[in-house]
């Protein structure tokens, strides 16, 4: 049997989900990849379906997935086998058991191996199933006392508060969200520094005017951890989307105090319900049902009232005590501001949050009430993009920039229907960006003054501080932000990381004010983690990130063009232009000789100086030539790095075969030494043939990329143009086949050009790689790349047209030649491919241009045919 025909994996706690962590399927070790179908590593999260049958004849549909998000702005880089949850359940598999996949002539077989199969067991799996389904008629082999329930430890409540809530500020926000779910219009958060039992203490109160709870709701719902009440209702009586649905947010109060007093009254009753929880009770009792809680109901004395009061008290020395100071309150204030949706039209009857502090003067926190307003929206900005995206990915939106006179809003034409991941419901997005250079900030403040808004009275330093506090891309559901997206320092979209690679083109997190609004969980499938530390990072979250990334990319393209147009960035000089300036020695020679003549220097001396200058010119020319050669080599190696990623998958396949057969062949030879066997000899020959085929493949791969990996350049030489293009296409052979790409080469077989081989192939590698990327878009029908040569005999000029039928290049980027600018990218990359191709063309006396076409991309490479340009 072939060694790669069986895959066996002993299940870990993570594989089975017993750790409680959210994972996608069974982790596949990289040493076992040869067993599985090959995946396209250059794609994001490529997958292959595997159909298997178990010993009972049941079919199972599995997915082999390469989660390579690390290369696309995420963190995962692992192979997993998904679709096994039901298989685990049917076979009762847990950590320590194993899953086995086996390739057989009849197809893929899947079976399970229990770690306890070899051990005696009083009852097998079927008996246990029967025991749980036939009670009360319990078999004699299983007495009633053998059945047990699950008793949560008393410390569970304390653990929920301490371990699932990030900090004290987050705990306050959880209680404010509860008030919002209760249809409150006002929430008052009060901090009092008091002395209790001779100890410094802090009393924290969160009081709202919501609909409150009845005695029955307190005892039947509030005191039930993880109740599905809000998940079932989804909306409050006044129609607000529920912010909480885990049934554990209320226990955040244990982060704030050792004693929790609750008092609540409804709008339809003249009674109130109260209770007191002591954290020490939950730490000292063994089981949760041993903690006795007195819940009292009494008549309301005085005028009717409704709502809920949480009062937490903590003494100095208690486990959760903290000395609240000015910085702590500043962070709470900012977190509360960030919590509230900034784009709502606020009014007094909506949702008001008040923060009151008493007795903290010594910490620098002044006493008094303060209304918490949402973060100020950047009404003044340099660039803005706003869009509504439906569940299918169709987008309606606009881009605007006050820097562009006469074009207030430009419609968006982005296609988002083919992004990776699973649907994540409708999304509303609003991104506003400010350039942070000194001159740009002064210009923004000037625009603000002319319009009379608040920013007009700020200084540049104040504006920068405001940006530091308020910037980031926040995610909201309803009227509340989901933490940590938009926290200070949180860069969940990786903007700063991308900017490091491409500072000229990319925006940073601290210059972007963004709001992303998502739908409720039932509609979006974007589920918050129990620990309140973001959304579950599944396929729905992956789609959300892909949508935001695509829109950010569009904004960056438009911003780059505008910055070029208004002079905020200058066109980067081409390497060829800089080298040409170094070569231009005539101007300095003429200036120097003219100066010497004007100074009356003898003509003979002037001639001697000119001779010295000419010698210096010759020496400098040699240096420039070396620089040009070195730059060409580096650009070739940069292109090589891109191509290696393309051919790596194909090479890995060959290496997998070599690795497997290198183990298999010695085993077969050992068996042959024990005696001749025609069957074994045939196996040896087949194995050797596999090795030969793999070596041929590896050799071919090296041949494809070798010209780009040179350390020194040979002289220019005639090359057949058709052959050079065919060799370059060989590096993309697998992608071309897999995506059904048609390649047309309309060039005479014997047509030659004289060029450096590295440069010529670098031009075609970068152009082909660009075309392959764009025409593999799902909306492109019959993807095609065409090379067509036109020879103008009268002008002795040849033009090679390289075209495809992809989405094409926007006209403005062709007119401004942005696409040949270093770091400009329509793909979200580092933007070096086309600049390298352009530089390589210039070095050889060619001209590479982009031309607007009604369909697809159109590049023209103009040159003189051999031998005229030799």
C-alpha cells in the first residue's frame, strides 16, 4: 500500500472543540499534506471537497481548507479538515480518539478509532444511548444512583465577571447596555468616594429609567446565568435591537464591587424588587445552588417610579478595589463616548448618559455631573467614502473630497459580490480621512474657519490630539459599539501594518475616522464572543473584513490621485531619469569652461581643465553603468520573489513526491534483498519513475525562474520574442490551466529583439502576473491574454500589444500614469510590479505605456526590431 493512501489523526481538545475555543475543523499537520488534494496557495482560503463513506455506508462531505489569512491581513496560517462535527457526534469521539481516512479503489473511506477500544467497559455506546432514552425503565446494569446532573461551582458567577469582562470600564458599559435594552432614556452613572466601616470605599451606582423587572423576572430570568431571554426576544418593547444576548453581562458588576445591590420596579406596578449579592458567598460555597439569595418585594413608598438601580460597593483591600483617578475617569469617559453611535441624530428623548463623580477632588477629578456625548464626527475631512452594502454584496455609495473643486460627490462602482467568506448581512459604512502633514492640517483648519465650525478654533496640536483620541474604524450594532474595534490602539484592519509597506499610498489608523454598522446576529451571523472581546472570527467575519478592505482600497486609490493632483505628493522620479541626470555632463562642463573664459583664464589652461573634466566624466559613466546594472539585478530579484510564490505550490507537490519516495524506495530495496520478487521490482520501478517525473518538474521550475536570479548581467543579445513570452507563461502554467485562461501569441516565430534577458522577462512576468490576477475575477467570462505584434516598416518601429479582458484600468490612472508610480496599487499590494516593468523597458530603449481600452487592460511595448536597436 502506498504510504500516502492513509491519513490518521489523533484528536486534540481543540479538534473536538472541548476547549470551548472557536475553531474550524480538524487541524491537519503539514507533514500529511501529500495525502490531500493540492490547493492554490496564492488564493485566499482555498478549499477542496472530499467525499467519503463510513463503514456503515453513510456518505460524508468534508472540506480540506488552507486558512492562509496571514498572507491577506489576518493571523491564521493552517490547514484544516472541516465538516466533521456530525461525524464526531455520531461516533462519540473525544480528545484522544482518532479519525482515519483511507484511499481505496472504491473511493475514500472514513472511520473512527476509539482510544478505549482495547479496554473493558461496563457499557458500550449503544447501551448508553438506550439508558438515556428508556428511563424510568432503567436496566438492572445501571442503577438510578449512577445518573448524575451537572452542578456548577459557586465560583462560576465570580469567574464570569472577572474573566469574561476586560476591565472596570467595560463592566460599566455592560450595565449601560442593559439599561438600553430596558428602553431607558436616561442612565446615570455615579461614583462616590466614601468611608465605610472605617475603610476607604467606593460606591458605584448605575441607575436607569427603563421598564424595569418584576419579581418573577428577577427570580426566573435575571438570576439564571446564560438565559436565552434576549436571544429569543431580539428587540425591546420599544423596538430597540437587543445589545446583549449571552445572559452573562449582568455579572460584570462583580468587576466593580464585592457587594451588589439590585433594586428594580416596572412601569405597570407599584411594587419594587430588590436583592443583595455578596461576592464572598460565591467564593466560599462549593456549588451554585448552595448560595441562598434573599429576593424581596415591597410596596413603593412615595411617587411611582420605574427602572433599575445597580449599586456596587468595594472597600480598599478588596480583590477588585482600585483607586479611581483622573486618568481612569478619562478612559471611562472616552470609552462611553466611543460606545455611543456618533452618526445618530441625538435628542433629549433618545438615550442620555450622565457621569457623576463625588469625593474624588484629591485625584484631580472634579465633582459634578457631565453628559456623555458621542465622539465628535469629523465634519471636516480631506476624503470621505460612504456606502450601503446589501447581503449579496451590491453597493451604493459615493466618494467626496473638498480638495477636488467642482466634484462634490462621485458615485462608487465597486463589485463586492465575489469576496471570500460567507454572507454577513447588510452593512453601512462611513470612512473619513485627514492628511496629517503640517501643511494639510493648517489647510483643514483654514477651511473650518471659513465655514465657522468648531475645528476652526483648534490649533494643529489640539487637532492631532483629537485625531489620536477619536480615530480608528469602529464597528457598531444598533446604537452601540462592539469592543475592541475602534479602541485606542486597536487596528483590526491592519492599516498601520499596510502603511509600513507602502507609506506613500496607504492610509494609517490614526488619520481615519470610520463607522461600520452591522445587522443583528440573526441577520448578519456576526456573533459576539462571550468574553466581549470582538466578533467570532469565522467566515462571516472574514467577509466583513474583506468588504471593508475593498472599500478602504478604493479610497486609497482616489486619495493618491488627488494628492498628486493638488501637489501634496510629487511624482517619484524614475530611476532611469535620475541616472540620465548623472550621465548629463555637458551642462557642468559648459558652465565651468564659460566661467573660466569670463575670468580671463588662458585658453590652454581651459583646455587642460576640460580634458580633466572629460576624464572624470568617463569615470562617472562607469559608475552610473554599474549602478544601472545593480538596479536591474535587484529589480529582477524583486520580480523573482513574486514569481517564486506562484510556482511554490507546484514545486511543493514535486518535493512531496520526492520526500515520500525517498522513504519508500529503501523499504522496497530491503524487501528485495530478502529474495527476488517481480511485484516488488515493479513497485521499485514505479517509485523511481515518480522520482524522475518529480525531478523533471523541479528542473523545469528552476529553468523558468533562473533568468531573474542572476547576480551579474551578460551583454544584450538577440532573443526570439515569442520564445521569451512562452518561457514566462510557463511560470503561470498551473494558474492558467486552473482558471481556464486562453493565451493568444500573435507573433512571428523568428521575430527577434535585442535586450537584456533579465529585463525582457521582468517586463513580461509583471504584466502577465497583473493580467492573471484581474482576469480570474468570477465575473470575467472566457478570460484571455493576448500578445499581438505590429511592425511599421516605414518608421522601423515595432509595437507589441499586451491585452486582457479583465476589469481594465480606470482612465484617470492611465492619464496620470499613477500605475507606473512606485507603491501605487489597485490590488492592495506594495505596487512595484508595473514600475519595475517600466524601468526595465526604459533601460533597453523600449517604451511601455498603458492605453485606455473599452474592455480590459491594454499595454503597448514599442521598440526597434533587431538588429537596429542592438
